[in-house]
């Protein structure tokens, strides 16, 4: 009797263990995924500059989100306030070292992004139209996409 019960309990424990291990391997294991070759231009920055550029990109997204909230609430003042933060004023804070190390086309895309933010702020001040702001946001995100498709940041 003891051996039959022991055999049943042991089999239940083993089956449970196999099921748990199978689950772990199936849903939490790492898998090597072959990605298409990344042919973007590598831009190498010192760690502090890379951190600055990534921070700037995150702020772009936050500002875009604030502009979208302003559109949803039909509040041009929110749009003006957010867009101004990444407009012409923010260019004055760009370190010269970053400008010297960035490829020309990369700088041009960056300047264009700041120009579009300023255009969004200016047009919302003068004659706010939701359709205009939406079109400008589309132009802005197209610029972001072009930059991300073209460049990849790495640390020196």
C-alpha cells in the first residue's frame, strides 16, 4: 500500500514539476530573434551627451502628448505653453559640443523639429485651428521618424 501511494504521489509531483518547468521555459525563456540588419548611421557621443539627446527625445514625446491634450480639450494655451518649451528657446540651451559632434543632416533634422514646435506655438497664438495643429504635429512626427530611421546613438 505504501509503495503504491508513494508511486502515485511521486508521479503527481513529477508531472507538476514538468508542467511548471515547461510553462517557465515556454513563457519566460529568452529566445534569439534575428532582426533585420541595422543599416542606420551610428552617431557616437560621450555618455553625458548621449544622455542629453535621449532626454531631449523623451521631452519631445512629453511635449507632443501635452499638445495632443490641448487639442483634445480645445485649449490653445496648453498647446502654446508645451510647444514653446521645445521651440526656439530650447535651441539656446544646446551645448556647442553636441552641435560640433552631430552629423550635418542630423543637426538639420533637430533644428527642423524645434522649428516645427515653434511654428505650432506661433500659429496657435495667432489663429488657433485644430486642423492646422494636427497637420503640424504630423509634420513633426514625420521628422522624428526620419531621424530614427536614419540614425542610431551609441556611446563612445
